[in-house]
């Protein structure tokens, strides 16, 4: 658990290269490199751009750490739904 949290933080920090936000290019690179097996459409630049727009709550064209956590939460949520399989509709 601790290592997973560290990975989430260090992935953002290294992708942002010392900046506070991921710009479009850095975000696309991070998604393609790190999330290819958990997410669909990661080979599509336009799909990634759409995803970035959806995350960009303050509409500054960049992905902040907070906005990045929204993506992590979304992925964790969809993964847990996938893993719970037929139990998904009992909640
Ligand atoms: Ca933003």
C-alpha cells in the first residue's frame, strides 16, 4: 500500500519534471507509458486529449496533482468494479 502511494506520487513528479502540473504532452506520455494495460484507447492521442479535458477542473489546459488523483481514483474504482465481477450489482 505504501509503495503504491509512493509510486502514484513519484510518477506524477517525474512526469511533470519538477513543475506543478502536467502539460498535455507530459500527460500523454505518462498515460501511454504507465497506463497502457489498465486503460483503453491509450494509443489514441485524441482520446487522451479528451480524457485530459475531462480531468481539467480549472480549465487551465494542464493536469494538476489533484486532477491527476481524480484519474487515479477513477481507475481504482473501475478496477475494483471489474474485480468484483458478479457482485457488482449487489451494492
Ligand atoms: Ca488543470
